[in-house]
C-alpha cells in the first residue's frame, strides 16, 4: 500500500468516525439492541453496509444531485421526522410503563421488524444523506482513482468498527441495566433524542 493510498484510507476513516461517533437516532437504536442482545450482528451489518452504500453513492457523485433537489430533500426530511417521532413515542411508552422496564421480561421483536427498524434508522434519516452522500462526496472530489476508492474504504471501515463496538460493547453495561431504573432512563433519553432530532429536521424545512 503506497503512502497516498494509506493517507486517503486514514482520512476516510477519520471522517467516517467524526461523522458517526455522536449521539443520534441510529446509534441509540444500535446501543439498545446491544443491551438487550437482540439480533446484534444483523443490525450491525445492516447499518454498516447501508453506510458503505451511501458513502459509495457520494463518492460516485450522487451528492450533487441530491443537494440540488429541494423537493427530494423536503420529502425525505418530513418522512424521517415522522418516523423519529413515532419511535420516540414508543420509547416514552416503554419508559413510563412499569411492566416494560425489567430486562428479563423483555419480549424479543421479530427478526424482520428489527431489521426494518435498522433500515429505517439509516435510510429514513435525512442527516445520513447529508453526512454520507453530500459531505463524503464533496470531500472525495480531491481524490482520484485508487485514492478515492481508499477514501471510501476508510469511511466504510470507520462505520463498521463503530457499530461493532457500539453493538457488542454494550454488553459491558449489562450489570448496570440489570436495574429497571436504568432502562427507564435509557428509554427516556432515547425519546428525547429522537424528538430533538425530529424537531431540528422540521425547523430546517420551515427556516
């Protein structure tokens, strides 16, 4: 591996981590799945693979098309906000319903339902398009051929590494979440995060 390719790979990795390592809807969902031990590997794969596809789309130039389509951005924004508000309501219900707070009484969701949620948290979130397609697309413009491919690979590896750490590393917090109050706090925070993101999206469409 030449120095230019390695530098592009490292740059993509750092940009990917910088964009994804933050408290957001997708991360909160992966964390909760890791804590309850429900289909963690499939969720990590779906989220990481989706990011890799979106980053590739940005590197290939789709970001310019999306950024020039206000109607497409508005539709994605309203749809994403609606989904986040629904999930926030479900999290709030879990936080306020005593029978849902105990981890040992958690009822596992169906495999298809969990993977659908993972897909929606990625593909129905306008922020994901701005971060992966638009931003990665603009940053990749300074690279060519092999170095551009390395930049994409670095960003994809950053996404895979982060989601793996978040999903499987959540088990280290299992003793803490053996207490019902911890689940109440987590679901309460998730409800707040989802609502805040949805509100910020809606404000952006009216601003």
